[in-house]
């Protein structure tokens, strides 16, 4: 029995809705076929954006969407993607498969997608191959409401009113595909470029600097030392690779054994150590925690599905991915005083996608269902949750068996999310609720008897949430048993 104390009167910070952010790059079939089919497509669409995907994403209340990359961002020249579609410049997508990019999905189309989803745009600017002037003009084009060449160009292209632009990234992965820069060099470039990312009218841009890859702590040290006063956020990228080997086989998304199950979950728990260590460096230069840690690329990265273009990064999505999502979201909640945004990679058809499409067909992945279940935490107050997790021991290695988080919404309801990482053993809970009296409990669970269970176009609902009716709440004590390899959300009111 796991004894838990949940103090409903002890608030630990706000779980920003932006922790539930997403990422859509011009990569493989994420934009084209996944989100965009064009207005003349036989697939039902709204102004070129496919309706089935649009409706599925609306249900998640997506708070923020990052675009156009990723590595693509530092080769993207925004003026190629405005004006009549037939006249837009074509380019080669050098990073992702060497395929042609026709630029039919550009600034107007992306910002229209954000409007339809009622989500906030997060745009990554081109530092690697772009100019300061190009970046300045893009921000002016989108946000200036006066008389200027860029504002007038926007009007000629059919948009009179400016858009709100809450988030702007000054480059992406500039330590790698964004220019192979040293941190000292990028810090100077950030200071230079960010100066010209201006606030026009009532628009206030939250400026995000390119941060570290995984455990590159020197990068964080240099950026915070040299440029913290000019940034609002600093990014961090970390992917869960099942094999732990970036340069060889990363491991199959669906064909794995218990060894690989355990290794994958162990690798994803490394996220907590990274947050702690990067935060300690940030605290030296920003003790008030004004600068947010922005984890704008995370998720599983597996080998591509057999027979698919290796540059398209298309992988299936199993119950294991659902656990990876639940664990990471619980970690982000825990460190919400520093972590202010996170963006899973990616939205459709790429890496740990929420949605997969094939022609006019669409399915929701287990990861989609985790985001749908966990969305009850958005903008809630994090609650103190005290428990000692039993160890999940496998082949001599040990990790915590349980990942959990709790929050209180604006109406006083408590939401508890819990993941059982163990592949074979259930976990029993006795949770004492202090500070408030509750009489009702209900919830949903996501699990399956097969660890590699996943949804296909033939069986799109094989892994789907079910109502959980085995929780009992009596005299301030909540009791329930969490099956192996499962994700649970309970609501108390």
C-alpha cells in the first residue's frame, strides 16, 4: 500500500497551460497531409486545413503551437511563404528528406490555424541563415498596426488587422543544425537579433533564446551570464531515445521487449535531473525566476516505421509513449516555478505524434488521450503531494514505480494524475486528503494488457480511455488500485 498525503490547502505554484504546448514543423507529413491539404482537396477542409484534425485538436484546448521548426526554421525565409500560393518560391527541405517545399503553408495559413484552434502562436525566427532585417521585418509584418512597408504588404496580402504574437524564438538549436555555434557566439547574436524583435502597439513579445541540448550545461551558463536580462525564456531540448543511442538504432516504436520498456521509462525520467541542473544554473543569474525554462522539444524518438522515408521521422505510438507523456507532464508540473512552457514533438505524423493520418483517414494516438485526460490541470494550482514511491526494479536497475501530480482548479475540485510504470505489478493507494472535504470521485484510465498496444487505421480505438470506477472516497481517504502500465486521472469534488 502506498500511503499518500494530499494537502489541499498547500499551493505550490501555478501549472501554466503553456506546459501543454505543441510543435508543428515542416517535416515529413506534419504540415502537408497532416494539417494542410489545400482548399481544393477532396478531403473536407476549412480554408485548406483538414477538418478532422482541426476538430480533434480543438478538443485538447491547445494553448500554444510552435512553428515553422525545428531545424527547418533556420533555413526558412518567411517572404517565400506569403502572397498568392501559385507565385510562392519553392525550396528544398535540406534537413528533412530533401523534398520540395512549395511554401503553400506560410505565415497567413499558420496564424489562421491558430485562430481556428484558439491557440497562441509561437514562431521560431531564422538566425542560422537569416538576417537581422529579415527577422525585424517579419515581426513588423505580423504585429504593426500603423503605416509601414511591412504593414502595407500584409494588407495587400489580405490581412488588414495585425495578429497578436505572444511568443518568438530567436533561432533554434544554434548549437547544431542552426549554425553549429559556440555559446559565446550565439549569446552575442541573440543580443543583436533580439534587439530588433520589437513590441508594436499593444503586442508584447515573450522572447525565447535558444537554450541547451540535453546536458550541455555550459551553454546555459554562458547564455544566462551574457544575455539573461534580454530574454524572457531559455529553451531546452531533450528526447527520450529507447536505446539511449542517438547515432545507432534508436529502437522500434512498436517491436520492443520488457528490457526496452524499462530502459525507455528510465531514460524519460532523466528529464527531471536536467530540469534541476539547468534550473540551478539559471537561479545563479535569475534568483527571482523571471526567465522561464522553455522545453520546446520533447518526446520519444524511435526508428522510423519500416518502408517510410527516413527523413520524415514517422513512427507509431504505443502505450509506452503514453507513459512517457504522462511522466513528463507530471515532472513539468512539479517544477512549474521555473518551467513555463513545453512543446511535445510533434503534432501530426512526426515523432511522438498525437494524430496520425493516411489519406482521408485519421486516428488518435495514446499520447493524444493522455493530453486529453491531463488537460484538467491547465492553469490550476499545484498541490503538495507527499508519498514514497516503491521501487521498480528490473535486471538490477531501479526507478520509481509511480509518477503522480495533483492540482486544484478555480472551483475547488482536485485533479490527481498517476502513472504506474511497472510492466507487471499493480499499485494500491491510500490517499489522505487534508484541508478540504470531498464526497465524490470519478476518473478515467488508459491502459492495455499488451505493452506495445497501439491504434491503427484498422483498429483506431484499441488503446483508448475508459471510465475508472474502482476508486473509493470515504472520511477524507481516497483508496484505489492502479493497474500495471497505466495512466489514471481522478477528480474529487
